[in-house]
């Protein structure tokens, strides 16, 4: 999961297998932030985050700690 302000969160898909009746909070967003993208991966990917101004960061998925 990636937010507009650059927060990256990795959660094992198994965490979403048994959703409670009242739902499940996958990510907590700050008031001025919003969810941009959610993708499934297999820990072999490199992640590229690019801004509209052309700035970019690249990192291995394994560099993000699962939460």
C-alpha cells in the first residue's frame, strides 16, 4: 500500500483472510493523506515511487518491514 504522502505499508495477505463483521483497518491515514495504490507482490519485486515532478525512489520490496 502506498499513500500520497509517501507512506509504504506491507501486510501479509493472510491478515485479510478472516475479516470481522465490523471490518478491518488495513492502513491508518492522516487527515491530509490518501491511499494511492495497493498491489499484491511476491517479495521478488523492486518498488518505484515517482512524483509528478519527476522525483523517483527505487527499493527492494524486502527493504519494507511487514506490519
